[in-house]
C-alpha cells in the first residue's frame, strides 16, 4: 500500500458515495440504515441524485436533510437544468442552501423516458457550462458557509459528443466557469479512465477527476450499467457472475478492488462509489483496500 513521505503511514485515500431517493416508504427505512453505515465510514461526502425535470425534488431534499441532520457526512446535491427556468433554479439552490446543503453536482439531466438524446428540450439553461456559472453566481450571494460546484465527466464519451475531444473542451469550459472537481460516469476498465485523465490534463484540465466505480452484484446489472456507461462489460467479470448463476456480489467487489487499487496507484485523487442504495458491497471494497478504519458496525459487516 502507498506510504507517505512522512513516516510511512498508509496514505489516506478520500472516498465518497452516491445514493438516490427511495421510491417507497419501506425502501426509505432501509435507506436510512444504509446511509448510517455509509456515513460511519467517514466519506468526504454523500451525493444524492436528482430526477430530471424536478421529479424527485422533495424526495432528494428530504434525503439530503436526513444526511445533514442525522449523520456527520457532508451532503452533496445533484441538480439538473433541463426543463427548469433560471428562477426555478435560483429558488431550488436557495432552498437546498437553507437546509444546510452547500455542495452541488451540476448536470444537464437524463432525457425524459421515451425522448431520444437528440430531441432533449434544453430549456432556459441550455448547457452545463452556463449551469455551473449560474449556480456559482447564486452561491457567491450566500453567506456563512462555502459551497462548491462539481460536474460530470465521461471517460467513454458522452453519447451526444462526436469525439472525446468535444467532452474535454466542455470540461475545460466548466473548469473556467468555476467547477471545483469532476466525477466520472461509471466505467469498468482502468485504461479508459487513465487515458481520459491524461488527455484532459494535456488539454489543460487541472481540477481533480474522481473516478466513479460501482461494485455490481448481478450479471443483468453489469450489462445494464455498462451499456449506460457506453462501454463493453468486462468479459472476465461477466463470465464469473454467470458462473455464479447470475448473482455474485463478491465478484463485483473483487473487480472494483482491483480497479480502485490500480487507479489510486496511478494517481487518481480518490474514489467515488455508486452504492445502488446498498452499503455491503461498497464497504467491502473499502475494507479490502484498507480504507475502512474503526467502522462502528464492523462486526455486523464481517
Ligand atoms: P453537458 O455538459 O450539457 O453535456 C452533454 C452533451 O452536450 C455532451 O456531449 C457535451 O459535449 C455537449 N455540450 C455541453 N456543453 C456544450 C456546449 N457549450 N457546446 C456544445 N456542446 C456542448 N442525471 C440525472 O437526471 N440526475 C442525476 O442525479 C444524475 N447524476 C449523475 C451523476 C454523474 C456522476 C454522472 C456522470 C451523470 C449523472 N446524470 C444524472 C446523467 C447526466 O444528467 C447525463 O449524462 C447528461 O446527459 C449529461 O450531463 P452533463 O451535465 O454532463 O451535460
């Protein structure tokens, strides 16, 4: 494991999580439990997704408030711009700020169901460069705490971009608009991330790019998220999941541990874990990486 120049202590690798609002009250109870476990591991932040067009506004805000009021973790709110007016966004950021949420992930938003990428109605804030700019200007008017805006990055190209260079130019523009760091779409091959970060750095991107990783539990989930991420599911992982009858959380954990170790050793600034609202697999990943220290629920997890 990595040792610092000062005294050979293992280096602390920052990690963070993504959760999404529960879709039923039973799921909300389970999610409270999950969030407690996640928060107890000492993440940099826990991010909460946001349904494009405001479809999860109240549910996202409730979950962010829960994290803020009932854990020590810092909440980070995803926000989407499609279908919203500038005035609505101002109100939204003000409401979230009021609830003690100071950090935002600025996103365009997924196309509504049934709408193709080419037909997305962009609305008053047509791209995320302007969205970052807008949130920054709102944050500058707030007082009493420091807020940050972060953005998404796509190691395997955004489906709308013709080349990876288009994405890198957009990343540069978002950096200029004041984005503090980027979080990637999930991916399964270390080289995809390393190649992307290298190209971004050569183009002048200086903000940290956090790799987004997901320990999948089933072969169906792997195929689905790999398609979403715009890449091939890794053959070895798929084969192992299929050999396990389709369900093998330990395979997903092992793959993510391998990926994360390589990324960190090659200089990734931390790891962002897509939890799928489950704590077991992501905490198992951190334990394998030696990053889970003094977790109060350690016995329960083992
Ligand atoms: P943009 O930056 O607008 O990029 C979209 C496309 O437009 C790219 O091809 C880009 O190259 C192009 N583009 C951007 N600006 C310009 C410009 N000025 N000129 C020309 N072309 C431009 N979706 C949700 O609905 N809710 C969530 O909570 C959510 N969380 C996410 C978290 C992460 C970490 C990631 C990676 C994605 C998330 N998404 C979420 C999905 C996201 O909303 C979609 O992937 C969306 O299509 C892209 O968002 P963006 O902000 O990167 O878009």
